C-alpha cells in the first residue's frame, strides 16, 4: 500500500506502485489513470486496463462498461473510510500511525458488515 501526498496526480502515484501490483486480469481506474505509458506497462504485465479515456484524448480508447460499473464498490469503500473523522481530516502526522488508523477502521467496517 502506498501513502502519497494529497496533491499528487493519480498516474504519478500509479508509477510508484507499478512494481508492487499483484497478478490480476484487469485494473479498474478512473480517467485520472489514462496515460499511454501506464496502459503499456499494464499490457506488458498482461493486465487489461479498464480505464475510460480522458475527454481531451484525440483517439478515444474503448473500455468494458460492464466491468467498469463494478468500480462503485471501490468508491463505496473510500466513502466508508472517510466516515471516520480521524481518517477524513488526517489528524495523524506520521504515515505509519495514519495507516494503522485506516487498518483499524477497515477491520471494524468489515466486522460490522457481517
């Protein structure tokens, strides 16, 4: 897991995580991850990129809309984590403590949903 500054663009953060990606069939991402070099890096790892093209791309690249609709589950998870005030406002200055708070919140959320 990578903790980056809040102002970092999505695809720059993805470049830092590229070597740590697990084996997968597809990667779901929003328009912020639409970059030719990122798509090529995923293709080199035999991962299908399910990323819609940016509006300003001259040649639009098709994506699987049925698979892309599953992305709401990821967004819901971030929304639930941000229900926790400590995580939403990032009270913790130390990255290790902040990551620990995220893990505790995720564990409680998982436990409550069972």
